[in-house]
C-alpha cells in the first residue's frame, strides 16, 4: 500500500529542522525620567512606546513554534503602566531595548528588539540574523 500524500508530506515535515523568524509589535505606556540628561527629558514624563520584537530559532517539532507569542507579549507587558526608573536606572530607549532583549534571550534564540520613543525615533539592539 502506498502512503497517502498527506502522510508523506507530514513525514517530510517532521524530518526537517528549520529556522524561522517570528515577529510581533505591541504598545506599552510608561513613565520615566533621564537622570543623566540635561534637558526636558530629565523631568518626569511618559510615552506610549511601540515595541517590535523579532525572534529567530528552530521550529519546535512538537509545538510547531519558535516561541509562543503569548510568552514574549507577557514578558514585555510587565513594562506597561509602570515607572521605568523603578527597574531600569537610566531608562533611555536604548536601555529599554537592552532590557527587553535580556528578558527574551535564550541560548537557542536570536533576538532583535526595536523600541520606538516616538513615531520617528527608535533604538534597536540584537543579534545578527
């Protein structure tokens, strides 16, 4: 008996180890002040920060995912509606991006994080892929 096409396709899929990049973006609202900056941003103020994250890694053969989107959304949402200085001493866009990178990084994942302070201004950190 010859296996059905769907069974053969399933067997081929299971044998392949593939890397994939997944991405999402979300918004957080948070206050901060820049203690090492002389200017208006040294005063307490807030932003609606857009955060875009890329995760690259092997597709898990059991789940079919590189990462569960809920996992990284939940980690990033820990920054929503807080005063960022309480967890990041100098919360510039650059340092916020580094903080998020460290939240998501694992040995088997490559991560890239982009944090928008405004529509036109962002900081980006991460691995090359």
